[in-house]
C-alpha cells in the first residue's frame, strides 16, 4: 500500500514494443502492448451500502463475462469483500466501468471477517488483508490470498471460496511463510501479495511481496532484493519454488522518508513464464508517495528450485531470469498509481487478447483507482 499526490490525468494511447519471447497460453508471442485507455472509480464511491476502494486484485470470469475485483479493506470500512463489474472496452476505446454486485467473504464458520478490534483471535478469527484474487478456470470458484498480521501473530493464508465468496477450504502453504516473534519468516504486510493459476489451470503460483527475513534485506535505491515465487498443486503440495530478483528502488526518498520495491502481482503466461508486477513507493520530503511500476517476464527454466533452502541469504542458487516488458512511466500516462492487480481479459473484436491493470487507492484522497486496458499485439 502506497500513497502519492494527485495530478491531472492525460489519457494516451501508446505502443510499447517488446521482444517476442513471451506468449499467452496457446498463443503467438507478444510483440507489443497498446494502451487502449483508462477509467477511474471515484474515491469511496458508494455502492450497495459499501465504499469502493482498496482494489488490489482483479481477474476475468470468462464463463460469466464479468470481472471480479477484491478490496483489501481489513473490514475497517466494510467487511472483507469483492465486487463484480463490467469493463466496457474494445480495441478502439475504454468507455466505462459498471459495478454490478458486491459479495462478502466468509470464514469457515460462515461469519464475515471481522476487523482487528472485533476479532476473537482466541476463537480462531482471522483478520483478512486480501491482496489477490483469481477465478478458478475449472468451475468459476474463487481463490484469494491474505497477508495476515505479524503484529498479532496471524499467518498469511490462501483460501478457496465459492463464486459468492463463501468459504470452501484453506490451501496448505509452506511453514517458512508463517510469521514469528523472531526475525524469521514473513515480514509484516509483505507476504502473500500475488496469485495466479497456471496456464493449464491445474496448479497455482503464489508470490511474496518481499523477502523473508532469512532471505536477505529489503530493496533500497542502491540494492535489489529477492522474493520466493512458489508453484503448488490444488492440495498444497509444492511443485517448485524460485528466487525472483527484485530491482532496486527506482528513485530516492526525501530525508528520513521511506522507499520500497516489491512484487504486487503475478500472472502465468505459459508453463514456465510469468508476468511479474514490481511496484515501488517512494515518499518525498513532504511524505507524499510516487509509484514506479514495471512489468517483467519471469523465466523459471534453468532456475534453481529453492524450496529446500531454509535461507537464501548466503546460499548458492540460480535465480529466475527476468526481462523488462513494460515501464508504466513511459506509456504517456500523466500519473501512475499503486498498481496491484493484473489479469488477462477477453479477446477483442479484432481477435487479439487484452490485458487489464488496476490500482489500489488505499481509500486515500491523494490517490486514484485507475483501470488500464491494453491490446496485446
């Protein structure tokens, strides 16, 4: 979650040329992305008794021709929830966004997720910080990831829900990702940020936002970092785990201010390649954030499977290769907000695929919820 100041919007269409290595599942290689346009959702827009915002995950439900967008509201404003929406775009224009319904996630006992002030942690309540959501290609059910809360001992989790958000199961995840009172395991608010089904729909990819304590320090303007991206089957068995190198922070913060860079979402391209969204937040002297957002292609072939390494710091391994596909600061947008979601979209009328990004405004008046639609060339 990051914040930065408001600037005027200038919509632009832009073609970004990419090398022809990446491909969609069963598709020809990508040669470029063309920005179709941008739409925004108003700050705290009222919808069916909720305030819309914090949209940190998005996915396309092809069977219903609708989009799911989850909020990372920790049930502070309204209970943990997701929205179903229609995005009206074609190859020529992005005409609008229509919210159609809101749905609330439930815990195993059927209750909605509480906020921290009302949670009974001694009875097993979770406080959900939902950062990623995916539609199951097999049956239209939903899978989502929560970052947990290290400060109160809540582990991150991945859960399976029906199409309305009702709890079905919890996916077992490696114990190395649990939180601890010691400096080992996941850092607070830097855990399960990214989730994607594999291209064949039989397994899931799970991405950390930042390094585990034992894997090394966080990214700085001078040095990069490393995160683990894990492939699991539907029962939670680890099929592979790879070290993904995160870039140094793209600019320097003001004196005494913060800056970071991490993985905000992933998206499978084929059996061995993923798109990885790196999102940096840099505070200026006044504490106002600027975001730097880049999309990389991650290549797992030839990388070491690191699941057996308890710590990456000091270990010998081959990290995943990466290649820059898109720098959002170079496509003609007047501003780039806190992009946290990425999804393949439906085919356009010209037969080409589409790709959509969404930003998390943190319910902050200095930010916006922006949705960007691209044509894949």
